[in-house]
C-alpha cells in the first residue's frame, strides 16, 4: 500500500484506525510525541533566551508559553495533515479496508462451510479480483493528482459482474462488494472531474 499510495497508510487517520483500539492508541501516541517534542524544544529555547532575560524566572510565563506553543503546533499539524492527506485518499483507503473485511468474511465462510457451490465462489473471487484492480487504478489516479504528475484520463471503472451468484450465504458479501465498487467509482468520477 505504501508503494501504491506514496504514503504510509497507518499515518492516515481514517475510520478503520479510529475503530481499532490498538491502532488508535498507536496513532494518537505517535502524534502526541510529534507535537510534544518540538513544543518542549521551542519552549525551552524561548524561555531561556527571551522570557528569562526580559522578565526573569517566571513559572506562569513558562506554563502559558508551553500551552500556547502546544496548541499552535497541534493546529499546524492538523492543517498540514489535511493538506498532505486529502479526503479522496482517505475515502479510497477506507474502501481498501472494507475490501479486506470482505476477504476476511469470505475466508470465514469458507472455513464454516466447505461444501459451497464452486461456481458461485469462483464468480465471487473474479469479482474480488476485478474490484482489486479498480482499487489499484483509483489509488494510482489519486496519487498522480496529489503529486501533480501528468496522467491520461483513465477509463471509467465498471462494476463487478455479480449477477450469476445464487447462493444466499454470499448475499451480504455481494452487497458489500457492490457498495465498495460504487464508492470507488464515485471517487474516480470526482478525481476525473479534477483532471478536466
């Protein structure tokens, strides 16, 4: 994913990171360190070089300076994150996460019932491959736009062919695949509108 998008997917705050307790803690602690360390360095320098020479030793001034600096650096990082990780990237990464959940659901179904209809399963796997290629193409388009690289106008993505799947146990999976596909197509249309 990092090679495909050009960013570390775990550094993009999105729904799957927020819902997973361990990933959320890791993300927030990493962000805290990235804000706290520069705050301590800046406050230390300002306090030593400016406040102490002008006012003298003042704990209240040091605390106020720390709070103001912490808030300013946090706001700066938030604005920077909004610029470097645009909403289309977050939406596509959310779709990738949903795609991975569908794969997990299929694996669980396969474990539970080994006697499923092979033609339905094969059609579902072909639809997964089709959706994967659509996701890859959408992520490449988004990366090209984000990095201001010239690209050809891509073809519109087509929905996966799921009409011949008859088994009821695959119905929620088929529904999820269609939702992901339509969401990816909507994002690609938005990206194509930016190209033109």
